[in-house]
C-alpha cells in the first residue's frame, strides 16, 4: 500500500507537546495540515510556537527560509472538528484517557470520509479497545511518535485486532515518506519500546537497591562499557520519575503482574517524595544550584603487572586481550578452558553466577569476574567483582591491568551478572519474548530500540553477538540466584539454542 500523497489533508487533534510536533512533521513533509484542540486558542498558539522555533533554525543556518515559510503556510488551526471532514488521515494526540479518545473517534467517524484513516498516538492504550464499537474499526491504527516528534526517528505503527493490514501498510509508508523510521507492531501492552526497555531501568534500580554500587558508577558503566547514551538513573531523572514509574506500573498491570515488569520500591519512594527528577531539581541526582555531581567510584591500584596468560579460547574477550597487548602487556597463550591469569588472579567473563559461587564450584583461586562491554576495544570503563576469598592483591593486579590500557574499573559488590551483562541479557530476553508472541519481527524489534531509545545495538543482534548459549546461561543463573521467575529465559531463546540458530542470519 503506497504512502498518502502529499496533497492529502492531515488533521491533528490535540495541540500539546506531541500533537504540535506531529503537525510540524506532516507539514514539513509537504501536507496541508489542520490542527485542532478543544482549548480555545491552543492550536493557533502551538502554530506560533512552531513558527518561532523554525525561525531560530533559519537564523542558525539549519533550515532554509523557504522551507520555514512553506511549512507555516501549510499549517492551519481548526476551530471545530467539522473543519477536519476532508482529511485523509486524522492523528489524535489528546489526553491519555480511553473513554475520551473513544468518544472522539466515534464522533470523527460520523464526520469524516469513509476511507479516512483514524490514527492514535496513544502510548499505553489498546488499539483494539479504542477501535471496538466503531463502525469502521478496520480504519483505526496506532501511530506512536516519540517525544520530541520532529527529532525522534521512530514511529511504532500499531495494529489492533480489526486493523486492515492495508491501512497499517499505508501508515508505515507514510511515516517513511515523512522521514521517519517506522516499525510494525501488534497492539500489546507497551507496544515495542515501552515494553522491551523496562529491564534497562529495572536492573539498575535493583542493583542500587541491593547496594551493589552507587548511581554514578552504575550510570557510568551503562554509558562507558554498555555503549548506551545515558545510564538508567540520569535517564529516568530526565524523563521524570512520575512518568517512568507510571509506564512501568501500567505495563506490569497490563501483563497481569508478571514479575518481569515489577516496579521498583526505590523509584516509588522518589515519586512519593516528589523527587521527580530534573524538572523538580531533585531525583537520583541533585540538580539544584551549587549541587556537586557525584563521580563514579574508581578502583585504584599500585600493583605492577606486565603479563597476561590466556588459557585456551577467550571468545568475547579477544578484542580486550588485543587492546591489552597493544598497551604493552605481554600476552602468553597456553592450553586451557578460557580463563585469564594475571599475577595471582584468575579472571573470567561472568556467566551469571556469583563470583564466590563460581570460585567454589570450579575450585578457582582469587577469582575476579568481568562484566560485558558493548565494544571491549572502545570501552573506557569495566566492572569487576571478586569472590569473598579473593586476596586484595589479586584484585589490585586486575585493576592495574585494565588501568594500563586506559580503562577505569568499577569494583562491584559480588552480584550475579554484574551490570551490563545482566541488563543486556534481560533486554534480549524481553525482545525475544515479544518476538515469540508475534508483537513484531526481529528486525523491527531491534530497529525500534535503536531508533526509539538510541541503544547502541538491537537487543536481539546483541544476543547473537554474545551467543544465545551465554544469554540463556546468564538468565538461568540469575533465576537460580534470585529464585524468581522474573529471570526465566524466554522459550524463544531456548528454541534458538536447541536449533543452533540465531535471531538474525
Ligand atoms: P498534552 O497534555 O501536552 O496535550 C494534550 C492536548 O490535547 C492538550 O492541548 C489538550 O487541551 C488537548 N485535548 C485534551 N482533550 C481533548 C479533546 N477531547 N479534544 C481535543 N483536544 C483535547 O499531552 P501530550 O504529552 O502531547 O500527549 C498526547 C498524547 O500523546 C497522549 O495520548 C500521550 O499518551 C501520547 N504520547 C505522549 C508522549 C510524551 O512523551 N508526552 C510520547 C508519545 C505519546
């Protein structure tokens, strides 16, 4: 199904943050646009604000003056719903309330052409439910933009039970023609991004609650080792804890209290206290004037190391070994089972067991476990954790080894899967389960997480890179350690493991 042609009138209802942004996107793509809001004057005011913002972009040389003038000429405020009757596509971005949205869609159905597509920008309501009771539910589709709509690439095109596949295909093509990165999703709670991203916040919140490390260190690890733009605490401070906590609660309830989505008590406490993040000056961090931003806790060492022994195949750690060799460490290879030896220490990538447990089970002395990095060649920080009986000198030798290659070290309290590894395993598990349930394709799941929340790599492609076997092993070990079904591996992961297959061929 082709995209709507650029002469098609687009109606946008709700001139708040999202509606105004969506109207701007459609007008910049060449469509005539009418913007309606039931607050008198709100639509005209939103167009004035768009005008001022585009004028600034012209002044800074980022936009041609003609593009600005053309866009504004195409944007018209509407003072009644009747003025939207000629639209080929209506996108509603009004208050997030099922009854109010249903009433609006029903009224629009009576006013608009029979082939008019009715799209909702809802981020949490079921498209199936919104369309139920309408005369033409096949014409209803989700068109979920991200905030700010003119800047964020992702659009989730969401089909309810009755949505005509041709309508979804037309909206997909239209979003693409508007310069967006659209993905197809089935209407399920959280769609793609708001579901698959939950573990990103949840695992850091757990690590903090369990005293594994402080906020600044965990944030730094997700950024500097994980390759994410922001850590979970700085990001939720930016989003607002009221908003982020409400999304978690809504997904948790919608999945009948599946423990995988269980909200965090420490985030609830921030909400209860009114510490909503940046907008209130206080969240996990203090944003008030004069406040000093805490720095990550770096492990320091005065130990001297010159040599690294690599026993057998070191798999994912090969790029790290190459980097250490390039920094002047002499690397000696000998037969073995994938362990590294530096000074008195035995070093291994975590498999999701506690360091103390693994040391005991495998009879390893002075065990120090390593966390995952998105790219061991580039990471400027790595997390380690030590078994209870690991000598301080052995740990210091490992710290010295990484410092030598310019890598800062965060020494975490012994905890299963450290920080990045457990977060990525849980993101992959959630994406795998969404795939299992037919929410979206593997390609679209990964695309959504890269375009919608800027992940350095789609979670499924990341699982392929780590190896499905290790992801399942980490999840199994997390589940055993916590005794919680929260960490149960998705059948999709077990199936791929049994088949010897991958998410992307
Ligand atoms: P907002 O509160 O900034 O704007 C909503 C606008 O809709 C207001 O101007 C209000 O006067 C108007 N409105 C309310 N009821 C109306 C009605 N019956 N008829 C006409 N206009 C009406 O809200 P925001 O943030 O723009 O969100 C709008 C929708 O977009 C919601 O469904 C929300 O869940 C969704 N969304 C919000 C995102 C965000 O980050 N803010 C991201 C993605 C989706």
